[in-house]
C-alpha cells in the first residue's frame, strides 16, 4: 500500500482553518527556513502550550520576519498540523513494520507481547520528538487538527485490516475493522493517559492495554470458518438452564 499524508483522506470543507502549506520549498535555503520555523514552533509548543503559541513568537524564536513564515504557513494551525503529520508518520513507520500477517497469526501470549512492545516503542518515538507530548495533545484538543489525527488512524487501521485479511481470509470484514480501529484508539488513548498521569508505570499500562486488545483478537480468531452473529444477527442457541 503506498504511503500517503494522513490528512489526505479528509474533505477540505471540514476544516475550520487552512492547514495546508502555501508553498513547498524548492531550494535548500527554503528547506532550511521551513525547518527553522518548525523547530521553533515545536520548542515553543513545549514551553508555552497550545493557546499561547503564536506565529509572532515563532518568528521571534526562529529569527525570521512574519512574511518569511507566511510564505510557507498561513497560520499557527498549519504549523501544528505539520508537526502532527511528522509525528504520526514516524509512529506509523513502526506500525507498518508490525502489521503483517505473521504478526496476526502469533499465539495469543506472543501477540499480546508484540502489541505491548509496539505501544512502548510508539511511546518512545513520541517522547523523543521535540514537544511530542504537546503535539499529541494538540491533535486531540484542537478541532481544526482532527483530520490529521483521524486520517492517520484510518491509515493504520487499514494496514491492520489488510494483514488480518491475508492471515484469516474468512473473518467478517466489518468486525475486523471495528476491532482494529478500537485497538488503535485505545493505544493512543493509553499514551495520552501516561502524559496526563506521568506517575503511572508505562510498562504496566501497556500490558493491560495489550491484554484488552488481545482478548478481542482471540475472539475474532475463534470465529474463523463460522457465520458469526455480527452485526445484527441473532442466534437460535438456547440459554442454558439456571442452576439452583
């Protein structure tokens, strides 16, 4: 599957602010200017937070004039969107290597361990990025940035579903898609929990989260080759008699 920028899947009219760059740099000097702008924005985001971040502050930190910034980015939300895209694409690199049919066929205990390791590796990449935690918060807190987050989650969900389709071709596609998307959302929500409650043990959070995900994967595997009552189907099986 070709890689794409995660925000491409979302219709432009849904955006409240213009998140696209005004232009792409064509020369090395332009590339250097863009990187200076983004480095300054990331540093300031970690220092002053989402609300206080402004293009004027970014220009001051980067040593640039406002016209130099506006040549590439129309507003601060476009800066945040670019930071979010870069972070999520680096996270997605990990999941793209992980989401293979071989992974989906691992025994339950090994699959659980693999999910936990992916969680911890993604957390590490996020924390190593400049203002990675604040970028993650911005993607959730700023409505205008929702296309970046949801587009990326759509992308990685599709990768997981495709791997399951190869490993277990008879699985009901709708159920697989639902479980995969919920797993993606749970993993990122667990990351945000650690950012909000830094006293929690990351490894333990990862173990609990991965066990929850694995329980659903085990249920999916048990449905291979059967017509599962999902969604909206009923079963004729009788309820067992109550004891006592």
